[in-house]
C-alpha cells in the first residue's frame, strides 16, 4: 500500500475540479502514479488548460481504468450536480478557478462567474450530495477548497500572513477568491458541510502556462525576447515548488481539522527582480547564449494596484500536520528551467 493510499484510508473516490490546470494536473498525476484512488477530473478546459501531462499516463491500463475526465463549466449547476451524484466522491479537491491577476483586471466578469458562482454551484451540489450519505460515509467526506494568500492583501516587511490574518483582497482575482473562501466557510458553519481550506503562496514548476512570472521569463529568455519586469521589480512573493503544494494538499485534506484553514508557504521570499536574476543566472549556466540572459530584462509599466508583499507563516501546517517542503527555491527553479528547456514544443504551442 502506497503512502498516499495510507493517508486517504477510507476515501477512495476523489473529485478534482480544475484538474487540467497547472496545480490540479500535478495533483492528479501524483494520485494516478502513486495511489490506487479513483479520480474524476472536472474542468471547463480554458486557454490555461492542458490534459497532455495526464493523458500520457493513460497508456498504462491500470491507471486508465481509475481515471475519468468530464468537460464541465462549474457555472452550469445542473451538469456539475449530475456529475457529482453520478460519481459519489469521498473527497472533493476544488481547484477550478480563473487564476491570472492581469486577466482579472482586463475582464473581471469571468472571474465572478467561475470563482464565485462556480464555487457556489459546487458547494451547493456537494451539500445536497452529502445530505444523502450514510453516517459512516458522512464521517469521511471532505470538501477541500484550494485558495491563495492573495486574499489577505499586501503585508508590511516585518509581518507574515497566518490563518487568522484579516481578509483584504485588492484585485478582482483576489476578491473573487476571497468571496469563494467566505462561501466555503458559510457552508461549513451554516450547513455543517465538512470543509478544509488552504491558502497557498505563489507556485512554480513544470507545465505552468507561460503567462505567469516564472514560466514567462524562462520562455521569453529561451526565445531571446524581452523579459518583462513590472515597475521597480521590488514586489515580494513567497515561492513554493508545485510538488510541495501537492503534498500539503494531500495532508491537509486528510489530516486537517474540519472547518479550519492552513496557510502554505516556504519562507522563500524573493523580489521579482531577484527571481528574474536567478532565472538568468541558471540559464547562463545551463544554456549559454551569445550574450548573458540578463541583457533581456526590461522594466515595463507596473500592474495597477500591484500588491507589494505576500509572505506566509506556515507553522500551523508544519507543526500540526508535519508538512515539510522538499524544495528550496534554487533547487525547484533549476528543475523547472530544465523542464522548459526540454519541453520546447509544449510551451511554443501555448503562444
Ligand atoms: P490554472 O489557471 O493553471 O488552472 C485552473 C483550471 O481551472 C483551468 O484548467 C481552468 O480551465 C479551470 N477552470 C476555471 N474556471 C472553471 C470553471 N468555471 N469550471 C471548470 N473549470 C474551470 O490555475 P492554477 O495555478 O493551477 O491554480 C489552481 C487553483 O489554485 C486556483 O484555485 C488558484 O486560485 C489556486 N492557487 C494558485 C496559486 C498559484 O501560484 N498558481 C497559488 C495559490 C493558490
């Protein structure tokens, strides 16, 4: 029995929403490769989605028979409710969301539909399903909502976000995620739906759509085009390698206390400038070009309302659930850059 099967013990059927996205697909790959769990992946398949990384595992018949994908938009209550009742999950990992802050500034409406109404539809369907369960099934059912540290707004230099930090979202994206967190807590408090919430810092790793800071910088550098640096480049984020996030999700969904939230971060605070410098450094070593990659970095106009600093205190999940991240920033970044170097055709197809 694998360590994942042991953690999940009485939970066998797992519904993942947003499983064609960056973090959701990393979670599903892990579950398919290292457990015997049965997975239903629900995703609307947006521009940011990619099923290739999962589909290439399905040549293995033992994996293929444990996996199903349904193309559903969570905005469609009827479809999501039917899928949930047909599948009868023991646990729901809710990752589906529109996730790019810049896009939320240009067109917020889709963020309201997917992140707020979509979460409501999934919560309400899950509650209706939960109420049909036997007492023993109810005991093990969990709804795990995956959220972000951006809901807490920007924080001063000497402070860290923690589970009791007050909400202060400042972009349409973070406001929509904050709304969904509030809905999830309300469904727990009012209707006793057994929920777990996690708020994680910025992720990076393979298969991330090249619109986000790190993959955009790597792919632009590999093309020899400008690497954009917002404003003065001094905005700080706490970076976490995606596999460490996945391990934190497996633990918190199964071992977390019902109704509680866990902040996930790695004390890897970096300014955007430091991130780009580190990327150029590694690329200069791994794939030397005519000139240094540093010459490609160009300051561009800052994002409106750009939060200055996010930083997490991860003590609760570390102490209570014994979560230990494996990757420091440099190690995770090297792995990520090597992956983008080796998977040129994938990211070239995402232009
Ligand atoms: P992503 O954009 O790569 O993937 C999101 C997936 O959700 C996409 O495949 C998309 O098609 C799907 N989706 C969006 N709206 C949907 C809808 N209405 N119905 C069905 N599917 C829908 O995002 P990601 O980086 O993998 O993030 C996953 C989750 O983790 C999000 O909820 C995000 O808020 C959260 N999160 C992300 C980070 C990060 O740094 N990427 C950090 C903390 C938390």
